[in-house]
C-alpha cells in the first residue's frame, strides 16, 4: 500500500471506524489471525478496512486516539489539503499577497504526494507526542499496529524511527517545501493537539514559528479547522 493511501484511509476512516475501534479496544478484543474471520472483521470497518487492524490496536492507546480522533473528522487528505489551501488563500487576500502558495497535497503527483504524506504523518506523530506521555506499553501497541499495516519494510522502519525520535520542532518544519506544505503541516498538527494543554499549545506555537507562519495565518487555519469539524 502506498503511504499516501494509508494516511488517506486513516483520515477518511471517520467517526464510525473510530467508534467501532474504541469499542473493540475497550472490550479487550484482539484481531484473529490471518484468514476469513479476520477479513470479515476488517471488512466490517468499512472504508478504512486496510488500515482497520492498525487503527483498532492504536485506539487502545491515548496516542492512537489522538491520531484518529479529531483528525478522522477531516474525511481524508483531500479535505485536509482543501482546508489548508482555503485558509491560505483567505489570508493572502487579506494581505494583498499574490504569490503562488504551492500545490495542495491532493493535487501532487506520485512521488511528491508520497513525500508530502510522510511529512504530514511525521507532523501528526510529533504533535501526538507533544504532551510527553507515550509510555513503553503504548509504544509496544503502536509497534504491533505498524507491523499489521500493508506497507513496505522501509516505510515501517521510518514510522518506528519517528516514534522513537525525540521531539524536534525544527525537523518537523523541515518537511515543508512550500507555503502550502507549511500550512498543511500546521493544520495536521493542530488536529491532534489539545490546545487547552499548555505543553501541547506551546509545541504548536513553536511549530508555527519554525514554519515561519504569520500569526494571522495560524488564526485563519485554526478558524478553518474549527469549521471543518
């Protein structure tokens, strides 16, 4: 499975998948081994079936619920890109800025879409770690979930490395290769941040600075994010 496809499915899985996964996690249910029973269970999870097994495992952790909670309401990468683009264009109009912001993630071709998707997921992982409370048990659950994804070995290793990596705002910001990408990275982070948590709000503010986002633009992105829920 392409990385963009996996991330899109996670975001598009929506509230129904999150609710079903949460119920399964709360009941301490585990997925059966490969076979018809497992296929049927994942099939019942709807559009997110390919990522369903991982989501069920992730939803058993606070970290996973952050990744697939509010962000899942986006409905997919296309909407994330549209929300970021609309916010940026509104801010540009207010500023009288006619510069090209760049291409939204949903309009990027093959390899570029993969790179942007990986940068967005790295940003989401970092944001989910911003409160500093991913313990060993959660790391193991996330590790097991990643093993169940239909991804190539290099991508799985990248995900594992991101989970183990110390929080580094500058490195997250380095994933932005355009103004559009910077807006998307901030928005993806915003969707997994609890802005009422001082540590998480501080992380988001530091990310905005590292991305060189104007305060008026971050406010526009936060307004657009609230409207997208």
